[in-house]
């Protein structure tokens, strides 16, 4: 007879408790524990495990590394994010907000793979086959080797994979499939973990790459236990504002390539279109010479991207002025306002400050501090910043300018787009140690303090 054991599993972090509590002791989430009944058969506790004779230790030099050959996927943007292509037997998890374009992107990936490599099995656990056909018609896709299968039972799906032997499998989504030999509902911690493990085992055993679609929570993280991200080989996030046409595909984990790589796509009526030069797109509509506008150079992975930073200051009669951001960290904006007030002498205590990153991008790195600070000063003084200048640098609490990484790549990208002047920190470790000089075609002006750059950037345009 199999013994049963009742435990309570947190739906956020996967931690198990022996009794129900209102708040998870591990992740501090409220009302996240769900009862789970597990059956323990003889042999699960202390039984001797028999090894597989076909699986034996092997010398490192005898391992065939050719098994990790890259397979072509949709265009160069997705290939770069994946590290150069799709690895055979890998499992890729894609997350994103509802309606952001995950299914659209994977439909295009499936169609391109079916035309170039071989058969693809698209497992839809949320949509019907007719809905997928309508989407493919809208996107203008007519692949001949794309199989669509609407099923939620993972055991049935695995049987179809064994019979069809496709070159690529797409499961949309991992939270909606289930195993009938488990008593918990679809989307629970145990179901998500076990379904992902079964698909991972199948992918490694048969050498079939798998794409998994993951739902996200209101905080933006992939729903389900964190162990799901540990199981898969690659985790991608499709980011962007639903009201903008641009999408960023960001890699946060990649066992076969570098992390933090970003691919830029444009959502059109015909699907996702690659943006090969995002810098030119994001600054194409800027109003040259407008007060409160500055150009920052941010690094998205290994790619420099020029973005327009807009700021607006307005007098307020409220005791607590508003600080509002779109695409920039609010806490960092508050810090920059404090530096401008204390170190530069800019009276912003009675000013509402609004900062916007044009194009729906989200900037997290401190190299955009200088552009945000100059945009605020330009708006407050109603003075224009030199439209041919880029601003690159981190601002310290004492008003000093700090160096940033990969400065030459940022300046080279700015020079390609016609910018002739760049304001940076005076101390750059690479150049102080005899490193490569600054790129040609752009005049680099360095300074120690934020106040010095403010005087130069605003005065240079007036003269």
C-alpha cells in the first residue's frame, strides 16, 4: 500500500511546510500555501537505486562537442540573444506580460524553423487550432511542416512527440499543461515543476529543442516556483509597453551564451519585425533643440543604444512636489534631484519633475544619470542642450562624475549617427592606464563634477 503525506506548498517560491500558515516563511507571500497530497511508495525512502548501464562516466576529452551545433532561428536578433542560434536539446523559457507578443513571436519562429530545418510541433494548451491558423494567415505564414496540436495532457503530448519526432517543440504554455498521475491542479508548483522536468528529460534524451511559454505575475516575474527557471537552459523576457510598437527580448539566463543580451523588435500588423539599428529609431522623432531633451547612450547587453531622455519641471503649490518617471528608476531620480539641489544649487523643492524615456524603453544602468540630470536642468532653466552632444556618465552623491564601462563602444555608436561631441567623466581607467584612445569623429569633453558639465553643455549651444 502506498502511503500518503499531506504538505503545504507555496505557489510563489515552492517552499514546503508541514502545516498551513497565512504567510510563507521563505518569501513572505500572503495566502500562497496550497495543500498537496503526495503518495510515497516503497523504495522512495532508503531503497537501492539501480543505475542505468548505458549511462557511464566518460572522459572530458572524449565528449562529442558537435552535439551542441547551433540551429538557425528567426533572424539575427533572436540568434544573438540565444548566443548564436538554437542549441539541440536545449529548453528555452519565454516570459512576458499578456498580449505582449509571445505567441506571435513563437509562431514566426516555428514557421521559419519548419521552412529551413524540419518539422515543428506547436502544442497549444490555451488556444484552439483554428485560432493559430487565423494568426498564421494574418502574419502571412504558410509553412508546410508545422504541426499544431491542441492538448493539455502532457503524457499525450509526449506520446505525439515520440511518434512525430519533430525538430522543434513549442509548448504554449507550461502553466496550462498537466500530468494526470498527479492530484494537484494545472499551474500548481508540483505540476509546473514536474512538467518542466519531463520536457527537459525528453529534450536531452532525443536532442529536440523546446520552447516554453511562461505566464508572469503582476511583479513581472515568471509565475510558479523559481525552480522552473533553474530547470531550463535559457530564460528570455519579452518586455515593452503594449501602447508602443517596440519590444525588447532580454536574456537573463543562458547556459550556452552570454546573459543580458537584448534583441529589439517592432510589432507590426505582419508580426514581429527586427530592428537592426535601434538607436536611429529611438531618436528619429526628437525635437532638436527643445529644452528638457538630452541624448543618453545605454548598453543593452553588448549593444549600445542611443535614447532620448525628456524632462519637464513645473512649479507646484503642493507641500510635496511630484516625482514621476516612465522608463527610469524613481529612487534614482529622487537621488539626482537631491544632488542637483545640494551640489548644484538648483531649487527643485517647489517643482514637479517628470522624466520620460522615449520609445517605451526601461533604463536601469547608472550611465544615464548625466543625461537625466542635464535634461532636468535644461527644462528648469529653459535652456537648450547642444543637440549634437551625447551625455554619458554616472553621478555620485557629492556631485562628482564617475566612469562607465564600454565607453568606446558608446562613443563609436554616437559618432556613427552624426553626433560630434560627448561629455564624459574625466577619470576613465582604460585611458589612464594607456588603453585605446577615444574613437575618431567625436570630440570628447571630460569633467570632474556635474556642475562643470552643466556649464559646458548649456553654454556650448548658446555660443
